[in-house]
């Protein structure tokens, strides 16, 4: 058998991806651990009794169940844990959590800036002094009648800690609570448009037999990383099919049965062209269309008129025959599922793309079916707190409207628009007088990070709740350091991974090491020190009391098992759909009837099922809108795109030292970041492997090294996310390039979301 260059590349890269959960990386980590014993801060536990404490990892949105091995009172190892026992897994970041706990980079007490921002000069405060400084500033702003000038940024809006922060702003009188962007933004907006409810989706990857992935880094940290990797691997062992759509031969693309190298930004059109094929050839689920879909006929006419495969072939770079073949294979699978959320899903993407992918799932009838896409009620449904009482000041502030305009008349379908918030500060420095940043790092993780840093520099008072001296903490006036996740209780709704709505419990494994504080207690102390009605909205003595009261009957089970599975909630009734006459061609699976042939389920079993509207005025406007496109800047002939790796953390926590050491030398060579480029493109520019070069975009520039790769389309460049830190410590700072310094925001014309996933660029010899 002749092995083509492309097949060889897939074999080599796919083999590397397949070892992600094998003993090899963990043996490498053990070697690094032995080598690193010379580091002066590395803890050496005494001999003593072993014990295990179950908890939850919160270092990424996957929220994996873990157990921590301890010798006496010192944690010595973090392991994965399944819901029914220790048979779990863990990613490199989760495995390295003890370096974050015991490392020298932690902030050990409240700090107040001395001198210029970013200079790194601080003085230590007591907690009483720190809380008083925050309360004094907030009371001053509210006394002026401008409570809307307070804003807050959190990594999520789920769970009691985030909801306490949002409640503080509401009671105070500010609507400007924002969460960090992710693919959840576009997915939730798509559900809001098609179901009229607030909900979220989770793919049942353990039971699927066909995955159509629109750029998801399934083998590199997407969803719940370990669970996703295992599910994909087991599906392949069952002879299931993986189709990966992205312009770069990633680990996921190398593992795929089919890799479609589509042009960046064309994914929505490609999905709608596949919908055209499925409908045109009668391969959709007729019963699902009849029972659960409104507006089907109008949607069918729309895709027939605009999204024929031949019409989108040039835009996508995928020929019409391949589009048709892939669409039919997806439709004919027994349990197919389509996924969106490029990379790890930490950027929103366009609403059009999220809708198009959701529609593919609806057409094959795999909504709320085994192996398909599960729709769950809003993750915060279990938080039932009394409504906040408002005074005249709070009412006026809440009525002023959000600074990012999310949820308003201009952008009604989305709840958070972080890039617009940054733009508003940049344009109107007086709009925000105080900002609370709760365990998030926007100065590194948002596109156009230099602009973000400059915008925060215009805010008179910035408070960080960070446990580490990250880029945002460096730009703060006050740091109120939080307990690390291994030192505290917290409820953690799981929205990425697992087919059932689950709440996990994070619990303290060790006593707090330093003079840090639970972020929930920090919020409560601030709120209680402010005048009524703010203080009155927080009746709890401390955070643990709040948590126990909120979880109510769930607390005992969660404290013993570590998790709670919520029961389905009935959806509101919706008008009946018009019948659609067609034929379903899904083949029956042994023992499992195809969706179209299955008998009607009892009402109780389908109570949680939601109807989907596939076309109305709002949906039509989104689906007919132009795609969010990269600016075509003169003098920048190439396109730079990011990629995610399981070895580079790109969320709140940066790479611990062990993870830095396992980053490939094709990503990081000494201190230099490597940019991937096709050999043909490199030859045209006179560039060779390992050569230094200057990478420039309309936003910024950086020195890089060249890495030649046949696995990237000609004309494209690729850099990893998560590198190029300027803060933290000597193990992480100054290594590689932060791609967010080179990429600017691209506003989705249909929703206002930041749909950025690339920028025009050029490479020149350094």
C-alpha cells in the first residue's frame, strides 16, 4: 500500500494525539518531576498516612471530578475520578494543579498598588483595610448617583460565586456584569432564537457514532478534555466516523476519518450547504420535523435558493461532491452529532455558525436523543434566591442600560459582549469608575490584548480577585487574593461534558496556606459593609452558609458523592408544527429504532423536549446575513489563525512549570514562539525552517521562528493560544507569543458577538 504524504502526516500527528492519555506523557511528567526536585520551592512531603479527598477541578470549563492523594495534611498528587469511583482521567493542566497550589507565584495577602500601574510595586494590607478601601470607593460612586459606573468581569455566570457577584451589582444598581467570552455565547443565543428559552446544549459523545466537528479541538482540550478524548477514541474503536473541518492538520484532524480543510470563516455556509443536501435528498427525520420543528418549509426554501453546494464550493474551498458526500454520510448515520466551537470553545464565533450547526442536528432528529445533542435548562436553575429590593438609585442605574448593549434593542439575542464593553471604555473613559475582576485575565486572554490593557488603564479603580500575579492583576489598584480551588467549597455546574445536567462540588483538600479568602466571602463582606438596600440583599453569615442554603436538599448527597444530577424540567407548551411529507432514510440500529420509526414516547419522558423554530424574521436575518470576515488590509497577503493545544492553558490559569516543559519544540523553541507555515508559502517568502522572522498584522507585530508544516493550507499561518505571558513567573513569562496581541475583534453583523478567528498578516525576514 502506498502511503501518501498527507496520510503519513495524519499517521504521525494522530499517533502523537493518541498518546495523550497513554503512559508516555505521564512518564515524561514523572521524569520532569524528578529533574525539578532541584527547584527550591518544590515540596517534599514527610512520611505519614495516606488519604484521598474527592473534589472538582476548576482550572478549565470541563470541571472534571478529581481525587487528591495526601500524606498527612499535604497534597502530593491529583488524579482523575469517575462519578462512581476512582476510574477517571485528568489532563496535563489538572495534573499540574499542585504546582499552582504550592508554587511561589501565589499572592499570599491583600496587596495595594504603590506607584505606577504595571510597575510591580505593592504594599501588603490586612483584609479589613482592603475591604474598607473597596467599600469606600463604591460608596463614593453610589453617593454620586451613578451606580452603573461599577462593572464586574467573571469567568462565568454559573454557580453561587458568580451569582453573588452579579447580585452585588444588581443591588448596587449596575447592569454591567460581564462574563468572559466563549462558544457558550453563540450557542445560548442560537437556543434563545429557536426555542425562546434560556438553556444550554451538551453532546452525548459516549453514545454517538458520527461526529461532524466544525473546528472543535476534540483531542486538544475541547469540552471536558479527558472525557472528550476517551469518547472520540472509543467511538473510533466502534467503527464510528469523525469528520473534522478546519484549515490546519491538528491532532483532531489527524485522528479524523475525513479532514476537510475549509477556508476560515466559511463554516456556517458549509453547514447550510449540508442542510441543503439533507433536505433536497429527503434524508432528514420526518417525524422530528413534524413534532418538533416550526418553520421547516420556509427554511427549506431559503437553503434551496442560496446554499446549494455548488454555490458555496468556492467560498469554502470544499468541492460540491465532497459536501454532498459528507452531508449524506452524516444524515445516514444512526446517531450523528454536529459540534461547533472552534478550538477549546473559548471564543464565541458567529451566531450564524452556531445556528447552522444546531439546524444540522435538528434535521437528523438527534435533539434529546441518545448519542445526540441534549438541551438542558439554564444551569443556574437551582439557585432560588429572593428578589433584590431596589431603591431609587439602584432603579435608575439599572435603567441606564448595559454599556455593551447586550440584550438591548440593538443586540437582543446575546447577554454579554465583552469586546463592546472594552470599546465603550476606550471611547468614554468616564463610563466605568470601578471594575471588579473575579478570577479572570482579560489583559491576556481577550483579542487585541494591548487595547484591553489600555482600556483598563483608563478606569480609576480596578480590583482583582486573582490568586496569581497575572497580567490583569498587574494592572490593578488592589488585589484581594482568593483561596485556590483546592482550598475551598464551591458548586460547579457542568455544562461541557456529560449528557445529564450535573452540579459538582469543589471542596477543600487542604487548609488555606496563606492569608487569602474565599471569593464568596469577599463579595459578602463588601456587600454587608455597604448601606441598605445592598447589605439587605445578602442575609447569609458567610459563603458556606449561603452554599448550604442554596443547595438545600442536594447538600448531603453532594457532600458524600461529590455531585448531583438535576431532574429534567418540563418545557412550556408551544403551538403544533405543520406536517411535512417526506421519507426518512435513517437505517435502524439493532435494538434501537431510528428516530422516525420510534413509537411516540410517553409524555413524561418527553416533558423536557423543546420545539425548535427554524425560521422567523430574526432567524432569517441571521441566516441570510453575510459572514463575519477578516479585514483585507493592504500589504498583509497571508492569514493568521490561532490553534489550541492541550499542553498550553489559555484560560484563567497559565501553564504551570511542568506544562511548559512538555510544550513541543515546534511550538516553543527556547524563548521563541514558532509560527506554522506551508513550505510552498515559506519558499515564496524566502523563509526556511527555524529561521527568525517578523510576524506583522494590522494590530501588532512579534518576532517568531519558522516551522514548516504540510499540515496547514498555503497562504495561512498558525500560532498557539496561551503563550506569550508577560506576568506570572520566570517559568512562564516571556515564552512565545500571545496571539491576542496580534488579533483584533471582528464583530458578527448578525449578533454583535466577537467572531474573531484570524487576521490578515505578513512575514518578513528578521
